[in-house]
């Protein structure tokens, strides 16, 4: 067994597995070349919470990344819908370098001017009114849940209840995993937070029946496109019905745009395809192009629920995250990335549909769905093995909900790169299906 040489990790005799750097690529930055000749494939000191593909990425350029062995990959995962501008973007990097040299973090005792700049921009883009900043998706959702509960308490409702969905994913804090509709994620963490009413997606009658005569309902909480649950889009008519129902019953409509928002579908926020405005909209992931950031955008019904002392977070709205958000949106606008996401997304879907036409006809591929650059390919069988097989063949993807291949690349992806995704991925899907037949 090869052993790690780095003095940082120190000698260890607990038997981790290492693999050796086999090639040295000229493109590798100096730090990666000098760090170590070995990388841990299993890491005994890091908690074992992720099923990892045994590669370590060293650097990237656009939609391409390199691992520490110098092998290159086309990145169709974008850090799970995070790297809006791809890697090493020529406009983003100097802006962040400038910011880091000035101030990375202050704290919320003081004003952070770019909080107002970014909030104003998000308000303009969403048609809403105010923003709370945090650092992750679950934090944004946690704040949304608190807003909904306080909205209820302010109306005299002591035990507020929130409508949530089958197959939803809202995060892994105790409250957000309770809102999540996946028993695997909840298992072992009970008792779950109470106050959620679960309904199936896209069925307004079932929602009405589940909430009939219940005076404690305060909000509906829904992803515009369920991401982790299998890339399941909410029907636009259903979103319109939700808006109407929430207005009639004085509930908050809270739309989780953490994964599907920030231009990915070709509009700034996926619900805008339904031409509605929510009362609360959590954002994160793509808003900072890789710098951790979260935000809760609120409309007039929810914008003034929190008062000083009701909510806060140390890192939320820090100068580095705010600069990343401001620059991400500026560059997206300058470079027409919404249009690009829509056009390249259509091109990608057309390519996948053509390449998998026979498998769609036979039912081995159940559906290719999504919007813009958020694409799910549902197979009739589990396909988690494809994540590693694609990586071996130079493509980064993910598989979610066991049977759905998820593509959420950077919004700078070109049509040629989309063709390359199809040409690597589809033969591997066919091979998997053949092996199972
Ligand atoms: C729709 C949605 N909400 C919330 C989250 C949680 O975000 P985070 O992992 O940043 O806490 C995710 C993460 O995948 C998500 O897809």
C-alpha cells in the first residue's frame, strides 16, 4: 500500500487507501504539483458522509476540469448547480481577488455596502421587495420556515402548519430535513419537526383536501423544479393555482429556487415561466458562482415579519459573498447567460432525445425532462454506477433519486460541449441498459 507523504496529515497506520499521481500535467498549478505525490482515496479523519468518486479535482477552465493526475473532464455537474460562470472565469476571478485583498469578512454589526447592491438587484429581478442573506441553501430554507411560522404567530396561530411535497428536498438541518420528502434522508434523525402537511406534486385537489377546514395552515413550500427528488418540474398551471389559493386563504407562497433558480431555466427564477411572484423565495447555489451564499427574497407579505433580533447569522452577507453575488449577476447579464442556458439547454435535450430515441421507445429510458440547463434523464432501472463510469470516461454528472441522471452544468456551456456530453453519456447509458437486459 502506498502511504501519504505529507507532513500535514502525519504518519498513519489505520490503513487508508491512497492512489498515486501517475502523470504530471503542464496545466497543473504549482501548488497542486508540489502538494503531494499521493492523494487519499479514503480519508480516515474526515467524517464518512459522502459516497465519493475516487478523484480529486485540481483546477478548471470554463466547463472543463482537471484532476490531480492531469486527467481532464467535461463538467456537466457544475458543482451541483453552483458554478454558474464555470471555472476560472476571466471577469469573476479578478473581481474576487480584488475583494479578498480589500476585506473578506466584517460582520453584521456593521453595514456591508454590497448587501444593499445585491439586494436591490435581486428585488428588481424578482419583483419582490427585501432580502435576508445567509450562506447555504438549508439556511435560506430555515429562514423561510421561520418566516412562515412567525407570519402565523403574528396572526394569532399558535401551531402554524406548512404544506410540503412528496420527493421534496430542502436541506439537512432538522427543520429542513423534516420538510424534505425523502424517508432515507430523515431516517435516524427523529423526532422530526412537526407542523408539516405533505401532499403530492401537481395535484391541487389533493392539496385542498389535505388542508380542508384547517385554520393553522400558513404557507405552501415548493421547489419550482424538484432537484434532488429527480428533476421533477412543477406544472406552470399548478403554480398559478397555488398563487391563487395562497391569495384566497392568506397563506405565504414560498418557492425554493435554491437549485433551479439563478438563470438555469432561461429565466432568472424558474417560477417566472408561470408569470407569478411568490411571497418568499430561498436562493443559494448559483448565486455566488462557487462562493458560499444564500438569500431569502421576500415580497410585501413577508418582508417585514422579521424584526431586529428575530434572525441572524455570522457569515451571512459577508463582503466576499456579496461581491461574488453582485459580479455573478453582472456577468450573467453582460454575457447573455439566460439566453445561453435556454438555447444550449434545448440543444442538449434535443441531442439526448435523438441519441436515446430507441431506448425511449422501448421504455428503458422513461423520460428526458427539465428546463434549460437543468436536465433529468430517468431510466427504468437504478443507474448510480453511471457517476463513476462517466468520470472514467471524462464526464462529470450525478445520479439522483436512484434512477435519474442529472445534468446541471455551468450556464456558459456551449452547444459543442453539450454535443460532447451526449456523445460520452449516451453510449454509457446504452451499455448499462444492455448489461441489465
Ligand atoms: C432545492 C434545494 N433546496 C435546498 C438545498 C440545500 O442547500 P445546501 O446544500 O446549500 O444546504 C438544496 C441542495 O441541494 C436544494 O437542491
